[in-house]
């Protein structure tokens, strides 16, 4: 995200520091000078720049360079498809070929310079596209598409060729899709379907086929952006554009890598502001997946834990499979906002109901117990011996007559119920047919979500093909798992976007007073000693223990008296990372003689281990609290990240941490803590008092501020342990490691 990319604000450490100090150093956003109000404290944009892609998807003129109508030539089929598409969108078509008079009866232009007008869209079908792209730029074409492969996906030589292609585009202001893309943007979209549409973004065209095929089930699609290698136009550009289109109800993405993490988050933020759901398959969860993705697209996949946290932080719903992508995007595009978050499972089988209820509970869905009055109402039509508390078991027979609709209406009438899930494990006409009709009719008359799982492996039954798929109000699934995944995403999306406040709105735009204090402490290319690292924390208002740095045993005794017994003594030096393992920490010292002995022992060990010291720290001993870790690291895609989790000597064993990508607010910091497996320790266990959660959140936010302001200057920060004291007593950074960038 922080690299130099066309269409995003170029950021490096020198310019970030200049802006943080109030200098105007001339950054550029999409070819225009960025105003200071557009940038955060480190000089990065705070709002997504939405490209005008109307003329890409609805051009008035299209040029096809390398057009052909010769039988057996690969370009012939492509030219035919583009000609058909141009006719559908009402665009003038200009084939370009140096040796043909016409293509498919349309007169040919011998070269780009012979085009009779400035074209909106040029499609380049030649194997060496760079000279043609340069000609198109000279001719002021608005958009170009390059299909050719052999660029960044092939290695260093291809990367260099792609950089030359991007540079040619950037100089001209023309926008380019590709290279290594395909014809998916020019597919035939059905225009007989109604309702909110799905817009599709894929880096691999083949992976979008299942979503595109949803049209055969009556689901409307409006756009498809096959981004390829993203030399210029990238996923974030299309995401921002689609979020602004009134017909788009949801955006479905297949992502192999992200060109620029910051741009993607700004685009996701724009979608969240507008309440447009974004559902994504992001490959690279495993080392194998990440390696394969990189070889295919030539982009970084990013550390998956950071990617996962970043997507969640901005409301992007991550799913694992293309089937989940289809079902979740469809539900989110078409369903109205929920009236309540309660889910009721309704079935004709007690076993089916119990099984689905278990799975729903595992999926963190809330299954409220229906009130006694509601249960009594349901027992008017359902035998008394069957459970109707939730799940609701009707026993089978009531669905075959007038009682079936009464039951459905009564469930949907409950104010705690927002979603009705009805699993039909297999067709059993005529009961299943009557049940399906009742569900569809009820869905048409309610503003609540009705989901049906049609479990038949055949899928040709009229009840499914005609009745369920013919309804725009019933959400139909083929598996229980996909249904529950989609329902959880649906409820979660609306919780997230209700009252959504963008973290970018609160991002600091000017440096704090702490920044200048911190600048004096930074040592480029060096690791700071613990004492210096704690001074850095103190500059940002993070509490550290009472302590003194001493260089003699006598001074250590005097310091212990001032700090107050018991004390901790630690060797302090820039090259010391893990003091405990080297025996360079002494705790629980209660007398002057112990302090003298500890000083001699620590300095002897340091000499033996050849570890240079700047002195020995005599520190206040803090014992009562929960040991946490808070740190800063840099991610290749997203820049500085903040980590919080359970700390102490077992931090690398427990690995119970959460990641946040700045900027984020207090609510997101608390969400990070809520996701920890050991979260209960902060609430107090085994008679221990609850920890000062507010103080911990404040430290996380102060560390975030440090990460944002120091930017590339701070390579790494590790506060471990951060002792979170009992409620109302604050938090103390007992140890700290900081590494400055070169």
C-alpha cells in the first residue's frame, strides 16, 4: 500500500516527515496536487479517489487494435465479441490493422494515428503492446485494455516491462486495464432481470464464472472488472466506482493480491459509508496459496493475519469458496435490512431442526427461545408433544394444509425474529411443494428474511427451479453451511454499517507535541536500549515504572532508595533483545546488599556475553496485573500495523494476538481485545480483580498515534510486558524494544 503506484499518493519516509513537520512537499493524487486536508499526518490520502469509469463500461467509441476476421486466428473471436458488445452498448467501432481494408464489413484504420476521433476505449490485441499504448496515449484515448501476458507474473524481466507500460500510461493520463486480463468486462449481461445487482471484480477471470452464471438463476449482474496484473487500474478503483452505482446491491471480489493496501481500504471505507456490502475470496491463507497467487499475478499477497484484520476492520466480508461468494453476495444484494437479529429454524423434522440449530449456534447466530405465548399460539396447529421453542418442529402433516401458512406467519410475526431458516432436506411432494409455496407467499408479504435450504442433490424439481428460484424475496440455498454463512454475514454487515463512522475521519492530520519529542530520540538504523525505548513511550504519554539508569553499584543503591523497594534490576543496552534468556534481569530485590550483588552479577554477565551496556536500570517492581503485549510492525501492503495480545515470556508460544491497521478508533481497539482467546483474563478470573481495560485501550491508541506519526522511521516496537493493573489503576510498560529504520 505504501509503494509508488499510479492512482495513489506516493509515500516515502522523507516526504512523510516533511508533511508531518508542516512542509508542503507537493504530493500528487491522480495527477492533481493534493490539498493538505486530503492527507493524514504521514502524508497519505484520507479519501478514496473515484475514477470516472462510465466511458469504460459505456463507451461511445471503441478501437480494436489488431482486429481480425480471418478464420482460425485467435484475434478473430475476440474481435467478434467486441463488435457485438460495441453494438449492444451503442458504441462506434473502429478496427485497426495495417494490412486489412475491413474487418467484419467495418472499414479498417491502418494505424492508431489514423483513428477519426479520440476514442473512449481501445482494446489492444497485439503481442507487444507497449508501442501501441504509447501511440494511444499520444492520441488521447481515454481507456485502454491490454490482454497480453508475459509481464509481472513472469519474474523480474516481466516486472520491468510492466513498469514501462505503467509509466507510459501515467505520463499520459490515459487509464489502462491489464495487462494479463481478458474479455470478462465485455460479456453479455442479461437485461431482463430486476432488483439490485452484483458487481464482480476478479483478478482471475475463470474464478468469476460461477458468480456470472448466477444470472441463470435470476440474479442480476451489472459489471465485471477482470483486473489482471493491475499495472494501472486496480481493484480499489473498481470497488470505489461500483460503490457509487445506484443499481449495485453488493460487490463480489476474487482477490489474489492487492496492488496497494491503503487504496483498497479507502475504497472499502467508501463502500461502508454507503452501506454497500463487499464480499471477497482472498487467496493466500496458506504459504502454498500465497506462493501460487504471487506467481500468477506478480503482486504481494500480504501476511494473511494482517489482511484478515484489515478486511474485517473495514467491513469486507471474507469467505473461503466461490460457492460461498455466490450465496453471500446474492443474499446481501437482495435482502432488506433486518428488523431483528433473532434466527428461527423451522422444519418438518425434529432431527433436521436440531442439527441446523446446532450449526447456527456454532456460527454465532442468536436463536431466541420463543415466548410462552408464541409457543401456545403455534401449538394450535402443531401437536403438543413437539417442541416449538426454537427450533420449531411441525411434525410434517401441518405443512400439507391451511395450517402451514399459519405457522409461518406466526413465527415471522414474533418481534425477536428477523430471519426464518427452513431446511428442506429432500423433495417429498406434495407436502414439500405446498411448504415451498407457503414460504414464498409469506416472504412476499413480510419485510423479514426467509431462507430456504433445498437439500435435494437433483435440483431439477419444479418446487426448486420454478417456485423458489422464481421468487426474488426468498433466499434459496443448496447447503446449510452456505445459508448460515450468508445469514451471519447479512446480520454482521448491517450491524457494522449502522452508525458506521470511518476511522479515516478521525485520523490525525497534524503532528502531536509528542512527535517532536520522539524525533530527538530516534537513532536511524539502530535498536534503542530499553531505557531509550521507554523514553520514547513516555514522550507519547505511555506510563513506565519509576526507574533510574546507573553505572555503578553505589549509584544503584541510591537509586533503589529513591525508586522504593522492592526493585527490579536490568541490564540496558542497544544490542540486548531478550534479557531474561541471558540472565540479565533480577527481580524482587529488597536490600542494598542485594542491589550491589545484582549490579556486579549483571555487569559480569554482560562482559562474558560481550554485550555492551549503557548502564543498569533500577526499576520499580510492579506485580499485580495482567501481562499484555502491544507492538508496531510494518506490513508490505498496509504499512504500520498495531498488535495487541497476551504478553509475558510465553507470548511467542501462546500467539494470542489481534492486529489493527491504522487508522482505527476506540471501538475497533476494543473489538481487537474482544477477539482474544484469553480475553477473560482482563475481566478477572480466580478471584482476581478486573483489569483496567480503558487504560489498555488508551495505550493501544497512543501506540497507534506513534505508528502513524513516526511512520517509516519506526521499524518495530515491542512493549512486553505491558502490565495492565486492576480497574482504575492504569497500565505500565515494564519493558520495551524499539528499532529505528535506516
